[in-house]
C-alpha cells in the first residue's frame, strides 16, 4: 500500500490492517517452515506496509500532541 492510501484511512482501520498484516507474516513464517512459500518477497512487502502504518499512526499522534499544546 502507498502512504497516501493509508493516510486516508481512520486510525481504527489502520490498526486493523496492521493486525491483519502481522497475521499474514505469521502465516508466511509457518509456510516457510514447511517449505511452501510461493512468494518470499511478500515478507518484505508486509514488513514495509506495517512500517508505513506505524509511521502514519505516529504522525497522527504527534499532530494531536501539537494541537493540544497550542490550545492550552
């Protein structure tokens, strides 16, 4: 996913996507152990998507903190 697509989602949706991606990684690790991974590059894609989600969530958190400080 692209970061612009992620920024359009709500925080709850981002957390749900993050959990789904983590489950996918878990499943891929299981497939790796059994030797049935079709696309090993999917690991990298999922990890990067999780990192993008975490970045967007952190940006929102920092923005909220800035807004609170300016209103006080």
